[in-house]
């Protein structure tokens, strides 16, 4: 029961955090359709796209933690393996954020 409640809570938090990336991706997709004289340039539309990538990475990281916990039933082991994955996720996030400049 605790696994289900914590997974639902995390899903709610990630959904709230994900509102901005989804709006950003919609703006980018809409911007590709219309290139009027007053429309922002491609680089201005793409700025901030890295936040969408980082949000996706965090969503995958949290999902992998809950999947590991559900599969093994071992919370301590899942937390330990999540800390091992955190280094990899952090390096990916830094590379994604670096590409935004």
C-alpha cells in the first residue's frame, strides 16, 4: 500500500512540475507551423528546451526507482541502486543543460 501511495504522490508532483515543459513543447510545435515576420526565431523558440529533457530524465529516474522497488520488494536495496543511478542521471542533466547555451 505504501508503494502505491508514494508512487501516486510522485506522479502528482511530476505532473505539476511537468506543466511548464509541456507548455514549452506546445509553443515550439506551434512555432514551427507559422513563421510570420513577427514570429520568434528558431533559437529563441528552442531556448529552455533542455528543461523538458531534464524533466523527462527525472521522470525516468523516479519510475526506475519505483519499478525496482515493486519488482524486488526491497526498499533499502532500491534506494541504494537509485543512488548509483543518480550519478549517471546527473551527468546527463549537465550535458543537456550545457547544450542550451
